[in-house]
């Protein structure tokens, strides 16, 4: 796997620029950027090689 040395700020700026070009709307671009960053951060919290956490039984 190839590693990239990109800061979070650079990633946000790049995504925002791409979304501005796509939507031609600052608010839509900001929302899309935030959603993308949130999804990337959420996905990055999981160790793909680790076993999944045990299922918790719901209180009935």
C-alpha cells in the first residue's frame, strides 16, 4: 500500500475545491466536504485486521 503525506488541511482544501467545481455552490461544497471528512474519519477508527467487537445483547 502506498503512503501519502497529506495534512488534514490539505485534504479538506482539495475536497472543497473539487466539490465547488462539481456543485458550483459554496454551501453544498462545504456540506459535502464535511460529510466526506466525517466518513473518512469514522472509517479510519476501525482496525480492519482485528476481530469485530462482540455483539451486545439489547435489554428487552
